[in-house]
């Protein structure tokens, strides 16, 4: 396995003007990482920036682990769904321009006015067409367990089985199962054979005075992001399941905790991640 850093881990630093795309690449290199995960939300002008970003990654001695987009097929209007599909296809093309054949995708976000049945149909429609395009271009779509429609392992599995394409597989996000009431280790056992990317994330219980990014689990317990190893996810057990299944791909750290990211949250999480991989001293 190789360790990558998702730029989403540095979101608050980006929002504060402390970091841009180029600065993130330099930061990741300084942390001794093997790769980076870039997201569509951080482009200012993708067409102009891609050649410079690709060169900076190479010069820093890094690899592109995955390119990630934030598509949402839960759109009642057919035209809106078509635009989401076009964005996914453009994501496939950008991934290839960046030199990677892996694209992280979503299913869609729940809406009050959309039934489970309609949402599932739109997801299958969009991901089927997207997977066909990706397969023709030699790219694999990594569907993240995320939200109401694809948050649980059984939902992710059902989508992949119904789409029936070798170009649609799993981005296993270790932190996203607890908010939908599922044990991440149980989910790992169900999905391990289809995993092509891992988001290494931890979640902890939140207090009522947490500043941001707080969300309830099905019982109403508030949760929030945590430094790797300081939360509720049994990451050693998750890693053991993945290793037993033969997973040897990227672990992309996605830190979403309240700690300052650049000097506290990300470095502490990376130290724990390296311990999980058997590359560092200490423990969780």
C-alpha cells in the first residue's frame, strides 16, 4: 500500500488563504508522501492549471493517487442529470490528463422531495452511462460510500452489481459508515474484494459546542471528524480485512477534524497512518 493525502484534508487552510493547489503539492511532498489526491472543487481554471499542476507533481517526486469529483445524480430534472453525467465524463478526461486512471465519484445527496426509488433509479442511470464512458477510456470509477443512497455497504454493493461494469468499483471511506449506523469493519468484509481506493478517515463523538462539520448518526448522536487513531473507527481491524483480501492500493488520508490541519491534524494523522501501514513507531 502507498500513502496519499487528499487536498480535502487541508480545506480550512485553503479557505483561509494559507494554501493553494501548488502549495498543497509542495506541502504533501514535504510530508514525505508518495502521492496526492486532487479534487474538482479546488480548480480556478482547470484547462489553464492542469499542465502546471501535473509538472509540479512530477517535480515534487509525487504520483497522482486519484482524481476526485463531487457529482450528484439526485436531480429531478433530466437536464440537470445530463449535466452531472457530462461533468463525470469530463472528470474521466481530466484524470487521464493528470496521468491517473482512477476517478472517485459519488452517487448523490438526499433531498426531501426525492424518494428512495427515484433516487436509486437516477444513480443507476448516471453511473451506468459514466462507467461505460470510463471503461472505454481505460479509467476505473471508485464509488464512495457516502450519504443516504450509497452510505452502507449493502447499498454500494447493490449499485455495483446492478451497473455490472468492471469500471465501477469501491472507494472505501473508513469514516463514512458510522454516520449511517454501520460498523466499518463489517462493511470492509462485505466490500473488500471490490475496493480500488481507501479514504483513511476517523470519526469521534462531538459535543454540542463543536464549531463545524457536525452530523448525527441514526440514533441522534453527534459525530465529527477526528485525527486518525483518536476516533471510533477500529482502523487496525479494517486494515487487517483489506490486507487479507489482498488490497495493495492507495490509502488516501482524508482528515476532517477540528484541529488546525497543516501543523496538527494532518501530521498527527499521517504518523498514525504510517503506524497502521507498519512504517512508523508508536501506536494508535
